[in-house]
C-alpha cells in the first residue's frame, strides 16, 4: 500500500476512507486481499484506532470491504450482494399485535423472495435483545441489510452505525425513509376537507404528530399540518386535538380505548369541531363505541375522515371519507431503498400515495 500524507485541515477519518477507495479502484488492493489489523493501520496513519474503525466501517457500508469472522477486513469483488435481509420489529408493535404490521411483514417477505433474497424477522424484547442480535448478524455479514418497521428517534444512531444499510418507515428527515405523508399529501387532504365545507377540524391520533404541546399550541404543531391549516383557513383548536402527547407517551398501546376516551373528551366541549380527522383505522372500534354511548350520528353531527391502509379489511359502521395508502407500495419502496443502497446508489426519501374513497355502510 502507498504511503499517505495526512492533511491537518481535513477529517482524518475521511482521508483514511478515501485512501482505501483509491487503492481499491486503482488496483493497489485486489478482491480477496486482507487489510492489516486496525492497530497496525492506526500506527501507519499515525492516528487512533477509533478513526481507523470508523473509516473502514464506512467502506463496509459502501460494499468495498467486508468483515469476516477470523479473516478480518477483506476487499470485496465490488458491492456486496444482498443475499439476506432482516426485518426489525420493535417490541411496541409486538404488544399491539396490529394487522397492519402482520401484512407488511408478509409483503416484505414476498418482495425479498421474488428477488431471491432470504430474510429473517427479528422480534425485539423489552430489554432490546433483538437489537443485540441484529448487530451480531450484521457484523458477521449473515445479513447485508435491514428494514425497520418504524424507526424511533432514539434508535436512529444504532442503525446508522450498523455496518449494513437500512431502510425504515419514518417521518424523520433522513434519506433512507418511507413516510406516510409528504407536505403535498397533507395539503391535498386539507384541501379536500375544506372543499367538503368543513371549517372547524378536530384531530384524533394514537401517534404523536406534534400537533399540540402545553407551552405553545401553535408553534409546536407539525409544520406541514400547520401550513395547510392556514392555507385552507381551517380552524384547529388545541382542545380539539387528541394525540399521544396528551398521555405524555410517543405511542399508544390500546388504540380502541384511546379513541373512546379521546372522542368523549372532544364531544364534552361547549364548542365542537365540524369534522374529525382520524389517524388511523385501528381506532374505528373505539370510535363506534363512543358514538353509540353518546348517541352521535354520522355525518349529521360530525363528518369523519379516516386514514386507512387499503389491504387492511375493516367493518366500518358509519359513513366516512377514507384516506387510503397501500401496504404493498410501502413494502415495494422499503425493499427498493435497501437494494439501491446495497448496489451503491444513494437512497431517495419516499412517501406513499394517498387516495380518497367515500364509504357508505
């Protein structure tokens, strides 16, 4: 290997990574060649072992290097082929036992199988043993990529540090994400609601959409939602928004009970909204029980807009407007993002298409 002169004005880690990129591209290092140990390389570059580890981990993700048990770090014959992927499921979604997650896993398995890619589903535990197993599989190269059912902000750093690429269902501003709602989709939803004659809108969400906070109800709203409320001149009061931050938790385990309690609270107010936007279809049974208990008639007393996934069949006992996404599209996008990364292409953030459908029981 050629000697390297470190530039003090540049990152040591990036210089080490670029050095090995050039060596591999120019033929100085050939497929199958084994690199010296991190300790030897640190001595060669005159830096700490941590910098070497970080630089090599980046090249492993790019597919130029691979780490093999007992063999060390080895030059690959190009981008490492994706032969086995993991599907990671957080403990929260196991507890909920939701139909959406079951369908998504089935479709992901089908998409991988169609491409000759094996997959393993990793169900986590409260002690996060699943993350530990995932790390072992990635470091031993038994898996070459991960699909994350829903990426929690506190877990992002863990997945970013894995020596394999990942794609995730997430609203976080990361490149390798698939989200349910883009700014354009949210705008379309609000335009449709306003076109139907709605002036005052309530929101019921079992996830935390950051639609309200105690200290600043307006400025804390999700910027996309807030902008579309203003654009469409929709009145959305803080007391008409019932999401998981009401309970101080990012996620709600029992959506039916949450929906029942949420609507009862909204309906007990002296001034009520004209319509209710519901995220998502797992709250239908709780809403139905609350309507029955309060004697609420739909759409005479309130209009309903319910977010639903097309493949998840439900019994809807009241007329409403459905905002539908396809789980099949979500599976396609997640798999495509993972394959793109495994083949050296940068991931592109994606969001699902949303279609409106009128439902009359």
